[in-house]
C-alpha cells in the first residue's frame, strides 16, 4: 500500500512539474515619457519576483517573463528615475508613464510679463466683464456710489466708449451663440453694442436662460453641441444636433465608474432630501472633461481617461492623443481659448500664483508656460487676442476689484 501511495505521489509531482515547464507567461507593455507621451527606448524593466530583466525597444515596447500573477515590475530610465508598477493580469498590455528628471525634460518656454491695470476716465470697482468682438463690456460701480451699478463699453485699452445704468445687477455671461447677457435678480437681457451704444434687449427669465445654456454649449451653422450631466455629475454625455436632418447623436459618453462605485451605498438611503444632499456632497468632483472648438474641429479634453479627442463637425471621430499635463498637482480644470489666435491655455495654480500653459492642440503637450507674478488668487480669467485679462481684489471687501491685462 505504501508503495502505491509513493508511486501516485511521484506521478502527481511529475505532472505538476511538467505542466509548469510547458506554460510560460509573459507581460507585454510600453514605456512612455509622462510629459511628452512619446515612447521611451532603452528603459530597463525588472521583474522583482524572478529578478529577470529586459529593455524597451525603439518604440518603448518590452516583453518580460513572469511566473505568478500579480507581480511587480521596476522600471529604470537613463536619467536615473525609477518607478514600480503592480501588474494584476495578463489580459491587456501594460502602459507605464515615467517622468524624467528636470535635466532630461523637454524645454518649455516660460514667459513672465507684467500685468497692467485697465485705466478708465473715472475710477470704478469692477465685478464682471465679457468680450464683445474686440471690445469689452464691463459691469462696474463708481468709487463713490457702490449702490448704482452700470455697464461700460470699453476698448482693449480701457477707454470708455459708452455707459448704461442698470439695476439689481448679478453678473454678465455669454450664451451658446457668443452673445453677451446682463443678468439681474430675475431677468436676463441681451446686450447690443451697435454704433458703440449699449442697449438691453430680448429679456427672458433667468430660469429659461439657464435651462437652455446649461445644456447647449455651442452653435455653428446647422449644428448644435450639447452637454448632459448625470448621476451627480459622474457621467457626462456630449451630443451633436443636426438641424437640417433633425438628428441627435450622442458622440461621447465619459463615466467615472470608480467614483460611482465608491458612492453606490448612497442608494440605500430612504430618499429624503437631506440624504440626497449628503450623497451629492460626498461625490465631490464632477467628471473632468472640457469642450473646445477651433475652426471646424471639436476637441474634447477627457481628463478622466487622459485623452485629447478630436471630432469633426458631424461628430465623427478623427483622432485621439494621450495627455498627461493634468497630472501636475497645481492643475485646475479651467481651460481658456484665444479664438483670435486659435490657441488654448490651461490654468495651474501653486501657492495662489497663477500660471497659464499653452497646449499644443495636435499633440496634447505643453508648449510654454506664462506666469502671472505677484497677484495672488486672481479671478475671472479670460484670454483674448494675445492677452490674459483678470480681476484682482486689492481690499478685503468683495466688490473692490480692478481689471488687469497682461501680454502673453
């Protein structure tokens, strides 16, 4: 009997060893530069479980043998940077983004200019402003009368061309067609500037104005582009409406499934208003995605999936590029477009100091950085015709703000 047990045990061990010898498993992956998104050749990849290693080829690709899963890889590049990656499964390629040291980074031009105050014939406190073609519409208060708001039409140097007294002022804003509106506590008025004369026209309720412009984000010819937020802002859908053919197409849906999963336990609440409010509060951030149109190309900055996606006016997919500039800790989800120069800038804030980084719209990389020095926590930033404009509060009172501009 003991002999039979011994033979069976030996046979079992031989089967196990033979099976292990025949099955070889490999991880395939690609190493990228996290700043430029370009493949990194000659990176050294080490399997910490087996201590075997390999190198990435000219396309950044590598293949390394593994014994068990999950396993841990260690990536070394020539600059001395090391990164460890936990690989959980073999069912897909591994993409590794490695940040090179400062001396190895591609040069980024840093521009530092000096902001100047927009001077006017009289002194005003400014609470809001918008561009109307090459002129500015400014919501302001006289230094000596903070109870009487007015609209000012100025040129880009701050010279007042006309003014108009208004009432119960709240803000200025643009609709999806780029028309500027004055919003008071109850009504939204379109602002016209024919012959440099300010007038209010076409009043509609604030509820109607908000209902339309919170959904429709752009209009070009026969096409309307719309955005829809769902599930406490964890899903964003982008639509294209073709007015001629009366067709509606959802051309992109972006979902933060991890955030939804983390908060799904909220579904067990009993639906009371305070429960719903609490669920909204714990789901802190909406999906980060920005829409930009330049010429006849639609750009979606899909920060959730680290992609710059490009679409035609018919919402057909054209291309997509990996992006990584959003991984900077000073990144903010604020994107500005200079339509006159067809350039886009993203805002970064560190220690209260703002910096605009120009984004290459073809490759999704940073072209240059423009610092706005000495002005801490600036507000209402806009970019127009090669200049950045912003409001700055110089006193403790909220309404004491001035308008500045700086060449970029």
